[in-house]
C-alpha cells in the first residue's frame, strides 16, 4: 500500500526545455507518478529516459492522459533531449510505502553510496565519457542529448488497444485494474 506524500504541478515546459538525469530525494518518497496532461500537438515526442534496476535504459513516450509509475529514488531518470514544441505539461505525485521506515532508508542510502562518490579523477580515462554534476543532476556533454544511455534504449509507448481500467506493465502485458468505466480508483 502506498501513501501519497506530495504533488507538483501543473508544470509547463517550453520549447528547448530539458531535464538532466537525476535521482529523487529518498527522504521524502520512493515511488513517483507522472500524469501527462497534454502537449503542443505540433511538438515532437519528448521521451522520459529511465535507467531501470536491471541496467536497461528505457525511453518512455507519454500521451495525454497517460500515467507512469516508477521508482524515482532508485532509478536515474530525466528528459535530456531538448523539447521541440510550444508547451508540454505534466502533474507529478510522489508516494512512500505505508510501512516505510525512514531510519532504515537512511542507512541504506549511507551504505549504497560510497563516501568518495564525488571525487573527480585527475586523469582522463580513455573511452570514458565525461560526467558533469550540476547541483543534484548529471549530464554527459560529449554525448547526443547529453546522456550516453540514449544511444541504445528500450522504447515504450501506450499500445493502441489499451482501454479504461487497464494498465500496461513493465513486462509488456496489458492487465486489468478490475475497474468498471466510471468507477473511481
């Protein structure tokens, strides 16, 4: 069971906007959802990039009314590709498990990230792209869209046959939420 913690939005992004890759603050939430409200119909798709827990880089294109749930405090995510369009709007909601233990989470974060994580090597390692830290986000300026992971992605879009009360899961299957049309979540 998830407990809602906070929400941000409606956020409106304009032409040439981008979001560097980042991980959300684990002290406030674990799971996030993006409800895509709408976008300029003349604009290009603006995929969300998510590096999942299996090492895959996923490219997710959301259409108006789509909602995406993901582990935002564990998976790198962002929109490194610049948006080409007039406007793009979404609503963001964040959750934590009902039995969430913040003390255990803090220890997990402490042991998951080595103390020298932000040490910058003095020498350049051949074949390794430069990683630039921008406040709490990251980018790789030598790569297309400033994130090298966009070279080889798993592409996800809503299947045409998806109907009200159904969910398209990460294993590529459509499942029922057991809702009747008009029934509330």
